[in-house]
C-alpha cells in the first residue's frame, strides 16, 4: 500500500470532473439541495438558470430549466467561488422544492451540462484534498451526521472545529523538535552526542510518551462516546432478560418462551434515553449446560460481561426474597461486581413487597408490564454518565495510530547512546503514524475506506 502526502494529491482531484449529487437525500420534503462542485460548476449554473452566475455567496431566486429547455422548478441558487467554498472549488447549490422527481430532473440537467455523479463522501474528500480541513475533521462530519445524542453531537462538533487535530499536532511538534536535535547529532557524527544532551533527549521523549498515553485514554473515551454506554443483561434462565430487551426496544427483538435457555446467542439493540445512547445486550441464561450450543451462548455472555460498562443482574423478584444476594452475585466475576446493578424483575407477580425492600435491590421492575423501566434507565445513565462524555470524537483507526506511535517511541527510548540511527528510524515511523490521523501521510485506500462510508452529497 503506497502512502502519499496531501500535497501530492491536491492538484489531482481539484482539476478533475465536476461532480453533482443531492445533499439532502432524494426524499419527499419541503426543500432539497442539489450540490455541484468543480471547474464546470459555473457553466452548469448558467445552463440550468439561463442567466449569468450570481454574485458569490449571495442567495438569489432563479428558475431552473431541464436539459430539454423546459422549466423544471423555481429555486434559490447560491454560487460559492473557489477557494471560498466547502470543497475549495467553485460550488453551486440549487435549493429546490423537495420532490424526488424535481431532484432527478435537476441532476439530469447537470449531467447533460458536463457534470458526473459524485461518489459518497466525494465533496468532503475534495474539501480534505484541497486543504479546507484535515482528515480527522472530515471524519467528524460523518460522526456529526450519525450522532444520536447530545454527547455525540457535541464531541463531533468539537472535532470538526479542530480540537482533536490540535492535540495530535501538539504531539507532532514535540516529536519534530526531538527528531531535529537527534538527526543533527547524526549529521555531525564526528562529534558524539554528549551524555547531558542525550539525557535531555530521553527526558523529552518520556514527556512525549506520557502526553501520548493521556491522549490515548481520551481517544478511548471518545470511541466509547460514539458507541454509547454498553449495558449487558445477565441472569439465570427465565429471569426475564429477553422480555426486558423487547420492552426497551418496543418490538420482538428476542424470542420469549417459558422454556429455560431460549436465548442462545448475543442480541444487541441501541436505544436513546434522555440524550444518552445505550447499547443493550441480551445474553444467554447463566447456568451449567450439557447442550453444546447453550454452552457457547453462556461463554459469549461472560465475554460480554468483560466488555460491559454496566451489568444488569436480572433476578426473579420472588427468588430475591428466598435466596441470598451472594447466590446471585456469584454469577458475575468478582472483579466486575462494582459495575453490577441488582435488578429485581417480575414485581407484578411478587408476594411480599416488604421483604423485597429489605434486600435493598438497586431497582425493582416488571419487564412484562413495563413498570419502572424509566427509573432503571435513569439510574443507569446516572451511574456511568461521566464516562460517556468526551471532549472530541475519534475512531478506532485513530487509536491504532496512536498506539503504533507510542510503540515506536518506546522503541526509540530503549536505544543506547550509540544507536542514534536506530532511534531516529523509530521516531520517523512514529511521526508517520501520527500524520496518518490528520492526513498529512495517507494512502488512497485509506481515503476510499473513510469517505466511502459518507452520505451521498456530503
């Protein structure tokens, strides 16, 4: 996989074909926006409106004409002149009435005037290639579109404003300073680097390593914010786990029967509660089983417990009264007890509510009747609320790049004073991994994998 710098690609896509797509989705709506970007954008605008290009950045009323010359619609037209546009190229937006037919006719007229269909994410890709934003900022556009909660939207907007990129560049600048001093010592190799200078370099690398560790933890939290709070429902067979999942999703996400061991695999669903996203995971009932399929399900349940943020230990309310708390908590590994919420289910069938109160369960619910579900969600979000807040949005690829950066930095620090060349090589690789995050160093395959996930027209 060949890697190239942004500067080598900037002129390539900028002078290529003019692209067109509907930026608002081809659906029936009040308004649709057809976006055109590239060297022929002004010509397309003139062809469709049969008038000169409007003054840049000024919204004007225009009639739109199809490729056959017939009137198609009335619209608001805005021309953004290069480089003062989202893509850095000449760009036109036609704000039409939101009829899929009209959008189709407008795009057909654009194609007849020299444009081509845009690929998903191609507008944002051009913005990146033309220096309007770095790669991490471009990714945050998709994160902002995909956000389902306030925490996710705030984090994505922060990254779009460059908060995450700035933190990466602080590491880059510190690394460049270290590399400059080290490579200067190599260039003047007839004079060995003295011990005091070497000690200063090692100290600088240690500071950089600590700073990168801190950023890695923040990136992990950012990834966590994007995925939502991971809640795993565990318990004995027939505790009502699948009924609770169905109540939360308001659909038959899981099969519910009176037969113990119905759930054999992991079931997942995502819900939103008061601005927080929760990934709810239903698991197989925890018990010893000679059934090999059920045994696999139990194993997967324990794997889910290891990755959980919150564990709902669901217990039949009548069993809570009759048995000891330790009997139920024994189902969960001891090191995860601090993340357990003890939830008594089937309170609608309970005999002896006062006895249940004495057990001090965290929450008493009825999944079947939908009782106290909101209280359960409130307590869950409150319990782990701080963890799902992040200063910026980030992705798994950012985490991998930072971990690779950290590994090469550690390798460089392990070199002796007489191994300057080896240390310099590791630091060079470390910088490449950092540059992959913001896009100064990237592959075309990477760009395709990132922007290919974007919406059409974005």
